[in-house]
C-alpha cells in the first residue's frame, strides 16, 4: 500500500479501479504516474451563493474530496464526470 500522504494532491485523482504506474527509486515507491483524465462520482454541486454571482462558476465536490469549478449549465443530477488534470500533479 502506498501512503496517501506521500502523494499530496495526486491522491485526490485516485479512485478505485484506476490503473497507475508506480514510480520506484532504488526499489522504493516515490510516486505515481496518473492518467490524463479520471472519471469520478460527483458528490455535491453548490448551485447558489456569492461564488456563482461573482464568477459564474461554482464548486462541485467529487468522491475523493477534490473540488472543481463548474459552469451554471452543469447538470445537478449528474452522477459522474471526467476530470482532466491540469499541469503537473
């Protein structure tokens, strides 16, 4: 088992059943190579509040605790979403 603390922000992109490449240094795990996108369950979408008025986007909390910004047209009843990683995580 690879400790989540060692992964930092990358741990928020890891879901059950996801295949990863484990990076080793001298036989010890030092990180993982994440896929460019991951499908995750949406737990909650905040559809109102000051955030929406100011940015026209609002927070959606995913199954791993990751919070992403979504547009007002994002359907509230959606069960999962494909999340694309941005940058080096």
